[in-house]
């Protein structure tokens, strides 16, 4: 099996996208892939730095229940050969610090940019603040005019709808104002900083008061700090932000919405 840095080996500094004169470049990394070691992760980080991308996105490896690795794990009782969560977070933290030393700035729990004045994740920022997104492609998710929806998950059904001139939508829901507030709150937290005044102006809710116990608990655990007008995640909180967000979910959603994403 190819090593974790095999996809970077064919790239050399000053070649590829730089030679093609793209306006900006991004490299995606995944912490904790099968076969990852401390040494291979170090090499991946250094190779990425040598390529001088304008932005870097780092994901932590996840294993959905429907994957072959999880299936084999259940059948054999032998754990999947991937790093545990503390190790993956430590690798991402190490990478963040190394990239920061080289002049990059952390932009979210997953991204860094070399020049924040020139490179911005406008798509991400606009979407996470409630802008519309049209879903294109099989099983794609979209959000238009207050409607969350997903396209047909199977190719034949998707093509049949498109070729007949109808929208290939399989399911959808209209979230309540509170659900839309929660959606924007948790998406903003993924950036590491939440402007509470913006949400108050948009939804008329003081989120500091509405989730006072949650904020207090997260602060006591060292995951964030609470200011007068903003919440700021610590590095510890940012590295595991996805695991913190469920605390803001509604505890008992209506049954008719339980199967809708």
C-alpha cells in the first residue's frame, strides 16, 4: 500500500500549480490515515511546507460505520489500523504549530492560510453565515431560501429526474428559526470564534444567556473563553470542536424530522 505522503512525492517546489499560474493553491491533508506514523506525518508536513501552498486544510481521519474497515473490525474483533483521537489531535496540533512558525495563520479548526489579506474562504464563510447553496450531483446537500434538502442518493434515480426536467430532490425540511440559529452557531464555532452580537442582531437571541450552562461547562474544561461580545475557542477546543457541538443540539427533535439531515 502506498504511504501517506505518496501523493506529494510527484510534486516539487516551484512546479505543478505554481507553474500553471493558478491564483491560489490549497493542499488537503488527513491526519491518521491507515499506516500513518510520527515519522510519516512529520515528512508530510515538511513536504507540504516545501510546496508553499496558499492555504492548507487538515482533516482528522474518521471511520463511518458503513466502511470496510469498520466491517472487518466487527467481524474479526481486530481494531482498524488507524490512530486514536488523541494521537490524531496531537498530529494536527503539531502541524498547526509548524505551519504557524512558517507564517501561516489558523483560519478554522481545519484550515490555515499563508496571507489572510489575499486568501479567504469566502464559500465557507458565506455558507456558515446562512447563505444559499445549490446542490449539484448525486446525494448532494443544499440550502436554498430556508429549505434544507438532499438530492437523490442513487445515480439512476438522479438521472431520471434530471432528464425528465424535474429537480432530483429526495428529501428536505424547513428548519425553525431556532434550528437555523443553532446551525449558524455551531458552524461559526468551527471557525474558532463566535460573534454573539451578530447572532443577536439576526435572530434576536442572546446565545450567551440561552446556553449559559453549556458555555460555562466548556470554559471550565479549558475549551474556550467567554467575552462580552464573542466566544473564542482555545487550541484544545479547536482541535476537537466537532465533538463539542452536540451540546447545542435539540434534545428531542420532532419525530417527522428525525430522518432528515
